[in-house]
């Protein structure tokens, strides 16, 4: 795939439980490109050759319309073909980019209460709580490192909304452990 300095399309990467999705979808982007290509070609059909009264009449040079001459140009035909398949060519690279977020999937797929209950069954120490909190702080740090935008061909995949959602999910996990740790620490302080 190729990177472009100024992509034509901004596409948001969003957490829409149960998965990460693009808004608009790749299919919608491709549909917009196809529709635009069709409209541009349709406009060419409407151009009236000099000296003719209707766009569907033939001009006097070779007996062909502007549309026929333009569509006979190999570069134009190639451009139309490339445009109509533009998104399809980047679909795999886009999916690979989205897969980089799979490492955070547990944040929204696992049941927080159930995971916390399993953690409590092992009679955790204060150090165990601190280890879990450090784990979620590291996850938050990894989320912070996610690029806000990733240029891919004619699209810019914007991840800022996803980052906010992932931070919120990681914060919820961290808060669950922190509340209990604070309660344990308070209880130990009261014992002293």
C-alpha cells in the first residue's frame, strides 16, 4: 500500500461494541468514489461540441462525441478502473491496521465483575492489587501511544475517538481494582 500526504477521505476508527469499525465503512467510501466517477463521466456526455446544439449529437471531427473520444483514451479508462477499485486494494491493509487494536479487545469483551471475582478468589495481597493497577496503567500508556491518524492510500484512518473509548474502558478496569485496594489500605491503616 502507499501513503498519501493529503488523503481524500477521513474515516473514523470507532469502538462499537462488540468490535472496532470504520465510519463510514469501506463499502460506503467505495460507493462514493464509484458514484463520483459515474457523475463525472455523465457530465462529459452533456458537453455540447462546438457548433452542435445537443450534447448527444456527433461532432464533425471523426463522427464521435466528446464522451466517445474521452473514453477511448487509455489513461482515462485506466483512471476510471483504478478509481472504482481504489478501496478494494486497501481493504486488506485497513484490516491489518484494525487488527493492531485486537490486543485491547479484552477491555470491552470480558466481564469486569466476573474477572474481578476470579481475582478475589485467590485472596490477593496489596502487592497483587498494585500489580494489576500497574498493568492497567501500562495499557493506558499503550493507548496513549496510538497514532491519532494513519494515512492509507486515499484514506486517513482517524483513531482519536477510539483512543477515548479505549481509555475509558481501561479506566473502568483500573477503577475497579483501585476502589478495593483503597478500602484494603484504609482498613490496614485503621488497624495500626
